[in-house]
C-alpha cells in the first residue's frame, strides 16, 4: 500500500473550534488569553497553559526570550508563520503568535495526555499496538513536513510525540531553520543517527533512525543503547546539581510540558553526570572506564552509535514489528529506508487497519 501525503490545506480532522487557515490564526492578542497554569521555564523562555477566551480553547503559550524587533526575532516570527501553515492530523497546531513585552510568544495545541516520554515513565512499556500507531503517525507527519513544506523534523524522540484523550498522536517541536532551532531548543544527542555524528548532511533518513530508537524505547520502557534500564536515569541524577536541574524537574513533574526544553536540561544534566563520573574514576584509577561498570559517557555512546551494532526489537515482539524497526535502524544511510518506503511495510498496513481502541487505552491513565 502506497503512502498518502497530506495536502497543504486545512485538514478536516483538525479541531473545528478554532479556524485553521493562517489568516485566522495570526495575531493572537494577549488580552484574549487567560493563564490557567504555569508550566515552568528554561533559560530561553517559559511555558503557560492558557485559555483563549473568545473560543474557550485550551492552548499552550510559549514565551521565547528574544526581542521581536531584533533580527533573530524577525526571523523567528517568519518561521512561526511557516509553522502556522502546517495542517495535518499528525502535526501539532500552531495557532499564532503575539507580543509578550519585548519578547515573542506563540500558542500551540494542547495535548492533554502529554508526551510519550511521560506516558511510559508513569505507566511502563507501551502496548505494541499503540507503538504501531505511533510509528504510522510519525511517518505520516514526517512525510507531510517534507513533501509539503520541505522541512525535516530533526528531533524525533518520545518527548516530541504527543497524545490527547481522543487518541490522536501528533508530532511537535519540528525545526524549520537554524534560527528557530537556536531560539527554541537543541538536538537530542541520544537519538542522533550515525551519519550525523560523522558530520554528514541532515536528511529525512536521520529522522527515520531517531524513530527506530524511539520505537524500541517505547516498546521496552528503556532507552536501548544503555547497558541497564537504570543507567541513564542514574547518570542524569548524578548531574542533578547542574545549573538547569530545577528547570528539568519542573518540566518532568508536569506531563503536559512536552517541548524540547526538558530535553535540553536533560542533556545538560546527563553531560554533567558524565563529567562527574569521569572525574571520580580518574581520581580512583588511571585506567578510565576499564571496569566497564556504570553508564556510558557521551563519547562512549557516540562511539556505540557509530561503531556498534544497531539495537533491535526483541524476539518477543511480532516479526512485522521487528522487520520494521530493523529497516529504520540500518547503519548504512544509502540502504536505510525513507518514510514513504516504510509506510508500505506490512506493519503499517496493520496500523491502517487497526481496530485497537487507543482512545479507551488513553483513558486508563
């Protein structure tokens, strides 16, 4: 079955309570937004859960600490206009931007069940039927972004995949340009593809690699490139007194905060923990890391991604799922499949024909 591509038109599956054409969503006024909850902050801005008073719509308001009149601010506003033109049932909606003092703020669709990171952290490994639907939604989202807007996502991971109580699965945090990346977040090093570590140009197949790692993590409840399930958490905990530790904790406590800001803090804490562990080992022994215990350092992880075998989904899962993940994680870029090819796999036929009630599943937590 061939993949379908969303047209660049408002999708009938998007929420009808707010108009979705770009002319209707540009220029939100702060006076029309009522704060419902403060979701936290990071070095580059803050997050709020708000109500759009004219429609009663719940949104996430993101404030970026950049002067709207500056060159980076103007570029960011331009990129936000592109984001507002993304109409797909697999992509989070950007309702528009508005001034926030000298800074820029914009409103995004609120996904009440949060990210798949928070879901599996609170509930354990994800049902493989749901993982199948996640894979399909992400591939459709990647295909739409690339075919319609010429955009790579650049940061596929469990935190950038959202769920709502209706059972809708959507991508957030895609990167339109280097300016927007810098203003909003950073790449997630633990999901980076081998070729990117080696300095090769970004392609859509880099997003596919990240998807493969993500699917294993969701299905097993652990990041697949660490020796034990607790290694990564232990390493992050060891970096807990880094400068951004409080921000990380704020983001992780609220499951509705699903943006890459928590990933930035997470990576900073992981690197801080790595540095502390390295210093401790070096003070205890001249043979760094020779005991083979503890979590990998970030350099060891990068080496593992490039030189080690690609992780695989366990044999306890169906052959169709194993074959699909293997295709995502082919080390050779030329041989790795792209989203359209992957959408033709039999496991994606299962997703399209699925009778699994994900709405009922979402209601269990």
